[in-house]
C-alpha cells in the first residue's frame, strides 16, 4: 500500500501538468499534416499526451457537437475532426499559437489551410455545455460560410 501512495504522489505532478490551462510547447517538431482535399473545414482538438477527465470531456463534447449539428458534412468528410497531441506535433501547434488544450477551426482551400480561428474559450467553457456548444457551432458555421 505504501508503494502505491508513493507512485500516486510521483504521478500527481504529471497529471496536473497535463491539465493546466497554459504551458510551454515541448517535443520534437513533426511535419504539418496536409489537407486531404475534400474537406472544407477541419476542427482540431489540441491536447497533451497526458489527459485528465476535463481534457477528455472537452474532446467528447466537441466531437458530439459536430456529429449532432453537422452529421452529413462529417459523414461526407467536408468537416473533419482531428485530435492533435501538441507535444507530438509542435510545428502545427506553433502555427496556430496553441500552448494549452484548445480547439481550432480551420478553413481549407487548395489543399492548404486558408484561415483559422482558435477558440480560446475552450477550456473556460468546459463546464457550460450550452455555451461550449454555441461557441463551436458558431465557429464552424462561420468557417463553412467562407467556402
């Protein structure tokens, strides 16, 4: 039992670091993923390698919001859901200015990211599902109208 207590205490700081709302990006850069071509909008969920219940909840809420509001676009691939570990893809995170768990809605054109909107309220709205939903639906709707 004593060993489990020591293990829990040793892992506790790592769990806290995985959930803080700001940090420094670390890890080796990897190539930025190319836009496939048929999607108009990509919704990126940037997260850390170690994720807490809140981080997993944000991902679930965002994914469900897209499925509920844009089922045909998600099925056709015109809206793409893309989770990204920003410690593993530091180059993409840097491109979007991401250094904490957040959503980014990107408009794609000619195989490249034409514009994007970082949803900086992602973390603060995690406990308010209606406001979170409205934030994401508004951003995706705005992005879709740019096509």
